């Protein structure tokens, strides 16, 4: 493929909330910028964006001054404002983070300090105060985080696409990328079309590392997919809002939690088990080439070696509804196995380094005429508006559009 002219200024790969937020930010910051979005599915937000619990995260969990902390705190406020302006279902519910064992109390107190460092107001609660918020929840202590909420992220993504004015091509997968730093980028799609752009943005989520390698950029990370399995609570009246356990700081997963969504139902989960495909939403879905890529990445084996006990517990809870129910009962003793009805699962696109380190922050890297978003799992939906602005700023820099400030 030879780049001879341009079909657009910026070509965005990926029609999830981060890709569509980037398209929106590009046209907001530089009106007249021609943006095309390519999405292999037949609509927006079909993977991570549309398969999470819909939580607007406060930012309390994340290391102070990290991108996750800064963008989640700002993004939560912006997401609530965006939903209000656009008439998208949302609610600021607040949430409880509950310690059920004495060994969790130091971690709970550490979260209080982290919340304060990140500028998030928190209230410490004893058992009686927990019952005021959630009568059926039991714990030794808890914190209440008032800025947490819920929203309809697929609706947000769709609206961002509409507002961007970008050309969005669904059912269009990228199969080849040719890049010449002095002239631009050409992309061959599954439809046989060739698109030429001055700059390329990779927001391909579960496939972002593969797209980076198509562009000739091996960034030293691989996406190792972890499936999160959910249940719907048959008795949603047991839960008033959002209830979380105290997370293990060694992992980027928040543990099995209870989330009352915008429709009034209560989602329970997720756990975190290795998936045998990038889009492996159940145990039956196995894609040999993708599984082989995971198994041949040294970081996968190093994770398994370090955390096999944790992983074995997650797999046990995946295969046994009784074991999953017992995990939920730590927070909600009244729940019964019959209360849990299987719900659609999601897959987390977790970037892993060669040494087995789980990348714990958003990861955005630049290459000639290309911006790669290589780690954007939760809380990326919450933080999508600031992430989109930052990616757009870098892409506009490739185009020579100066003066666009970085995302705060």
C-alpha cells in the first residue's frame, strides 16, 4: 500500500468509549478535522464498554498523581455532567467499601488516606452506620464514597460518536497497516477498502497490542484477557446502592461487588479468570491462536507462578455457584444461591509486561504518526472524556496543530 493522498486527517481504530471520546475530542479541539472511526463490530461499545457494571468510579483506589487517579476524579464529574446535558440515564448513588475481616482494616484505612490525597471526600463508618446505608450488609467497618455513581455507558459512547461528526464505519476490521513517517498511514480493511490518514490512533482495546504490531510497533506489552463473570440478583431489594469489598492492592481487580444499575436491577460480580480468547465470554469460547499467544508470552507464566492461589480461588468461584455465593455472603449474608441468575460476562483487556507485571495505570504511547492506547481497562469508561482529550492532543500534535493543552 502506498500513501498518496488522504481520506481523513485522523483514523481511529476502535469504536468503544475511548475511541469515540477521542473522535469527539478531536473535532471539539480542532473543528474541521476529518476523523474516521473503524470498528469491526456492527455497532459501538460491544466489548469492554458495554460489558462492565456501569459504575462511575470515584478514583479512590488509584495511586495519587497517576493517570488513573487524575483522569478518574475529573472524568467522574465530567461524566455526570455529560449524562445530565445529554439526557442519558445516570445516578450519583455513592458506595460503601466494607471490611468484613480484621485483616482488612489496615487496607481500609489506607484507602481513606488515598481518597484524601486524591481529593475525594470519604466518610468512615462503624457497623451501625453501615446498616443506615445498607440494612442487609454486614461488616466491621466501612467507608462511604459519595461521588460514585452509575450510568449507561453504551449510550454515552453512541452519543459521543454522534456529536463527533466523525465518519464511523462499523463491520470494518483492520487487517494491514502501512506507515511512512514522512507521508502518513494507510490501512487495509476487511472490506477490501484502503484508507489513508495523516495520523493513526489505536484504541482497539482487547486487540490493541495486535494492532500496534500491525503498525510495526512492538511496545513490550501483551494483552492477557481476564473474564469477569456476573450474576443478576433475583431479590434486588436486598441492596440499595453500591457495595464493594476491600480490594487486594496486589491486583487491579476490585473483587466481587454489588451494583444497583440505572434500570433498578442489581449486578453481582465480577470474578476474574483467565480467558481462552480475547473475546472469550464463557469457558466454551477457545481461539487456539489467541490462547497460544497468551501462553507463549513470558509474563503470563510469571503471573501464574506468583498468584496461582488467587487464580485457583477465582476459577473455583467461576465453576461453582455455591462458592461464588459464599463470596457474596461475606458482604450480604441474606443472599442465597437461588438468588443469583447468570448475566452476560465481560473481558478485561489487561496489559502485562514480559516480567509478569500487571500494568497498573493507563498506558498511552507514541510512535511515528501513531498514538497507541495500550492499557485502558477500568476505570477507563469513567475517565474516557479526559483520556480522549489527551489522545486527541497527541494526535493533533502529529498534524501540527499546536496549543492544545494536555488533559489535567
